[in-house]
């Protein structure tokens, strides 16, 4: 079975005039509504990454690229950005000083990056993890790292399907944080198959994963922009 190539682009948040120049009117309005400079930088960097990477793949002028955000499930406008008419799907995520884009041709993709924090892991684990996953997490020495790896895998998967947080993470069971990323079980109407998961390398203090709705083996190439 031929491999499916996924390109992963990492960048640090920046907010330069040339980057803002590529935003469309709706994106500029959204940019202006952000109150914090760091939120503005993460947003504009993500859209700049998406346009420049898609331009390389499609041959389109990055300044002419326009995205739609239609939800595939309810028809609302809160879905992930897509490039109409292209056979390339992409997904964006950001956390802290990491911005990441993943794209692939011929398959739906999702990506998530999470900065490890000292939030209430026990409380969140009840909302995010299955009972077997909570047991695995409880036995780990580095529970912070383990929880965020679980979280990033599930978030990436739900972004690939377009459900986002509308579908329960507790319906999904994935492999342990120290094992290769894999979906072990998925209950409920949101479940899809086949799917591939892959952990990414965001650097110390972060967890990140990509999900691709395919049965083909993945070839992940990560680059820093």
C-alpha cells in the first residue's frame, strides 16, 4: 500500500505587515478583535503558513487564496478553514510559542499542539480520558506529559473529522503516551475508520499530534519555517 505524505510546518508566532497583507477582509476583522498581541500573532502566523504552504503545493498566488469555514456536520460557519476546489486538506493549531500546520493530498487531516501546563489534570482526565487511559496515566511518573499527549491525539482526531469538541473525547480510546499513537476504540455516532495517528516533535514542554483519515501508512515530514 503506498504511503500518504503529510507535510508538517512549524513556526514561531510573528506579526509582520507582509503577513497581515495576505489576510482577507473577514480575517482582518477577526484579527482586530483579538485583544492580546500574542493572540494576533498566532492567528496571522497560522493563516500565513497555510497560504504559503498551499501556494507551493497548488501553484496558486498566496494573495488570491480564500478559505471557507463551513461545518461539514451542521452547515454553520465555525468549521476548520478549507481551500475550495483543491485536493489538499490542511489543519492549523497553536499554543504558547508554537504554530503548526499539517497538510496532505487526498485525505482529511487534523493537528493539535498543546503547551504542557499545571492545570487540574485529575479533573480534566475525567472529562477527556476513558477508564483504561486514566489507569495508565495514574501509573506514569510524568503525568503532565502523559495527559497532554493523550489530549493532543484526541483533539487532532476530532479536528480531522470536523467534530471538534462537539464529540466526546471519552468515546475515544487511544494507545498509551509511551506507545506509538493509535486509535484503539471509538464508540458513538462520530466514529470514523480507518484513521492514522502520529505524534509530532514540538519540542520540550509541548505535546502535538496529527490525525489523518486514511488506512494508508503515513510519511511525516516536519520542517521549521
